[in-house]
C-alpha cells in the first residue's frame, strides 16, 4: 500500500493569487496524478506528473494555469495560478502502486473568494 | 467520457447485502473493471478489480457477467460506514497507468 499526504488540507485564497499544493508519497512510485473534484461532481483528471519531465495535461487543462512539478519519485506539487472563484474545488493527488490499484490523498479543499 | 453507467443512488438496510450494478457494454477484451469508493470528505479508496472471473477480497465481491458487459459489486454485510459514492471504472492498466476516468458513481446510503 501507499500513504499519500497532501498539504494544505484546505485553504481560502483571494482571487488573482496562486496556491501550491504538495503531495508526498511514503514510497517510490512510477505514476502520480492530479485530479480536480468540483462541488457535487465526480473527479476529473488534470494531468499526469512525470518525474524529470513536463507533466502530461488532459484536454481542458493547461500548464500556465496548473503548473506541476515532480522532482523525484515520491513528491509532486500542483499550483493553481491566477485563481478565480471557479477554481474552488477539491484537488487530489494520486499514485499508482504495483500496477494494481491507485491510492489517493485526502485532498486539498480550495475556496477562492 | 466514462465508459460505465451506474444508478445515481441506492439504499440498503444495515446488515444486508448491498448489490451495486454497473453497465460497461463497450468494454474491450483487455480492460479491467475497477471499483473505488469515496466516503464523504475523503479521497477515493480502492475496493476490488477483475478481468473475467469473479473476485472476492476482504471488502467485497465482484461478479462479472460472461459477456463482460456488466458487473455487480457486492458488499456482503453493509454497515453505516459503507455509506459512500461507489465508482465503477474500466481501465486498460492496473490502477490506471494513464489515470482513471470517473463517472458519476452510485451514492449508496446504508439505513440503520
């Protein structure tokens, strides 16, 4: 199994500012992902965080808005840039372990005011 | 878009078996059926997965039809802590090497 820790767990931010969310896995993993869960909705994949290279973004998500770093096999960050109230969501980090299941962090609940 | 269809909500009495259906009529031969659940204010949790055969673990059983176009997740003795949104996902790779595509899921409510 894997334990995934996200920081912060929640934040309230002013529009126009940026927030960086950290994700730490307690073991080395190959694949890490970032998801967004808008209020009352299901999870949507934002991007795959690639170790040592640029993240792979899903349709509708761009690097300028959601820059992602992954400096090693246990850590990744997601930045939500130039925030607006529409960015208010839960952001979740995930890691695939052993090729059989995905583990998720508890999420970061972001409110933009 | 999600390749699965699930009822939006279901109720089940505590102590009874909860049977959650999922349709995946366009599943390809090498895609797995995965089930995850999301308890309120938590990240999703893996439950079980299967390819063709029925599977059982400490949490649940997964019954896949012979044509693989549908499946049923069974929680044998539901408790109040099983109240959650349950997601049925089809995926080529174990755990989602390309990420997971979540549908709307089934909100299962366990009644005391």
